[in-house]
């Protein structure tokens, strides 16, 4: 059966294959789909990565651990790992998503991986989920360079301004475009005292703010 | 020993009492303090509550589970539980914090509780941490009314505006006051098309935005 090789890569054989199937079922395909179990998987993943970093990096402070974890569990990383498993070949998508190439979309792959982790937790408990997560994450965690974890642009900008006693930047959404499920946000970052305005765009307000902050920080470095 | 009754309330007796002591030690007191183990406890708590809600509320969607969890793990809830344990009597604080009543401060109590959960996880593993969390949370989870989980004010405001095809509100920090560890943020919420401006304040930018959104939403309901 085709799912054998996926289970081999995960290092977990499902006692209840329905859980595996559910984790691989996108909401565009049928019910039960993977959204609830993805919620669970997200919590399980965060916990396991937190525990691993806590043990592995006794010298890191809370904020550093937190940033390192964020860098490991963010969508791009999940997407890379999912792509390495060829998860797109196993996901069950509805017609529309299939035609529009949903099996390649980073968010669908990342969500599918979180759902898989949640399903392993339900199937085999916390220890099974930990085995799977550490197996998938070993290369990333072993090559993690805590000192190199870049602060996010908003933090960098804020720290730069605070250290010079300037007020915090102001962010505001200046435009949104597109329909609900594919909105683009355009955010302005304003540093009033320096008369500096930059704009960033992204698929969420948060991402657009980060882009605007990055542009502002880059200008200040010049 | 005084810590006996705390361990009894938690339903966990520490094999390694140093972990318990560390969880109770605020950074103002001495090292090793509880910040790293609080980071761990936060992840453990989120995971356990997610798993419990997933099982207990099979009819809830991902977004509803997520909001319900957020309502259970937020600082106010943690603070209530910590107060119920009289955690302030056990925390070890530095002189300055003691004098300024730090043992009553919600954030210090909430952080201490998360640290305790992290310490139980390190001492006895995931199952021990689950037992403790569910014991502490049972009354809250059993009385949880998923339908009554209020959306946060920013979400409410956004949905209200979107359903009427208005642009998203703009938030900007108009002032910050106080030293780094006790900053107050003042945020303006602007709904340009409706010429509506409201202001919220809080100990973080996020909280101040929520307050500003709440004020705007309330005005729109009038």
C-alpha cells in the first residue's frame, strides 16, 4: 500500500489507519478532514520542540529559546520537511485545489504535516509523537545555530530605536487587496521623529508589518 | 516542610526538589531562576489543554478550539489558578519585588504557575504534567461553554467591518510611558471611513490594541 512508505519515513506505523487518512484529508476533499487534528498537532509540535531545545541548549535564555523555536516551527520549515516527505503525493485534495496545484502550496503542506503529528499523538501518545518529531527535525535541530537566530525585523527595529531613545514605530494597514482567502495586506511603518515611512506587503497583517519594519531597518542601516 | 502542601495541591511529589525550587524562584531572587522552565511549561500547558479540548469537544472546529484554548491559558486564568494555590506564598522574590508586592502581581503568579508545570514535566514526564494540569483545570474545563467563548475585540471589530465591506481598522501606537519593565502602551484604533477614533491602553501593544478595538466596537454597537 502506498501509505507504507510514508509511515516508514515517519518511523510510525498507525494502529488506527483512519487517523492517518484523516490527517491527509484536506477540507476541500471530504469530512472528516484534518483541520482539528492540525490544531492538536500544532500544540504537540510546539511542546516537543520546546522540550528538546530546553534540554539541548542549557545556556539559552527564555527569549532566545522562544525565537529559536519560532524559527523551527514556522511555515517555511514545516513546508521544507513536508516536501522532503513528498507529502503532496499523499494529501487528499478536492478537485478545485488539485487543479490549482494545492498539493504544492506551502500552507497546505505545512498544515498537513502538523495534522500528521497530531494524528501520531492520538495514535501512539506523546512519546510516539516525540520520536516522529525528533526524527523529522534532527537535521534542523543539530544544525541550529542559536546565536545566528535572527531577531525578527520588528524586534530589530524596535531595539534600534529604543537604544537611541526614539519612540516606537507606528504600523497601520493602508490597503488590503483580494478576496478573503487570498488577501494581501499593505502596511505602512512610520518612524515619526526620523520622518521615515516604509511600506511592506504580505499575506497577513503580521507579515506585512515585518516587511515594512525590515525596509525601515535597512534604510536606517544605510 | 512548607512545600509539602503545595505539592499536595498539585498532586505531584517532586523526585528532584531542586526543580520545584527553581520553578518558584523569580529572576529577581537568584539563579537558577524560573524563566527557562516557564518557557517549557508554556509549551507543555498549551499542548495538554489542546489535547483535552480536542477529545472533549468533538463538535468544535479548529478556530473554536483555538479560541477556547486561548481563553483558558491566558494570563488572567493562570493568575486565578495560581492564586487558588496561594502560589504567592511560595514564590522566592528579590527584595525590590517583595517590597513592591510582586507576590500579588498577576504576571509573576501566572509565570510561576507555568514554570511549575514545566518543572513537573521535567521531573515526571508528560503524563505527570497532564495529571497536574487537568487537576488544576478541571473546574474551568468542565464549566467551559464553547459557544460562549467570546471572540477577542479585534476579531469582533474586524468581522463587523468586513461584513459591511469597510476597510480594516488601523492601529498605531501613539504613546508609551514608563520604564522598560512596566511600560504602558497607548494605541489608537482608526476606522477611517466611519471617522471613528478610539484609544486603548495596556501593558503590551497587543493588549492596548484590544482595548482600543473594544472601545470602537462598543461605539459601533450603540
